């Protein structure tokens, strides 16, 4: 049985918390913009920002 180091992103609680918060953020705005008459391009900007943040967070953990 292997014990994972504390620096492992799958063990580190703050990383999980950040992922949960960002996921909640995108779901909230997805539902909000899907039920309103706002243009789709604003929603797409939020999707791109969210995706970029996830890539940056994952990139920092892999170093």
C-alpha cells in the first residue's frame, strides 16, 4: 500500500475546494444566462475564463 505525499493535488484539500468553487461558479452563471435573454457571447466569455483558470491551476500543480 502506497501512502500519497501531502503535496499530491488529489490529497490537498485547498485544491479540491478551489475546483468545487469554480465548478459552482460556472454552473451558477450557466443557469443564470441560460434563463435570461442576454447574448450568448457573454456566456461564452465566462466559459473561456473558467477554462483558462482550470488550465492555469492544473499547470501550476503539475510543476
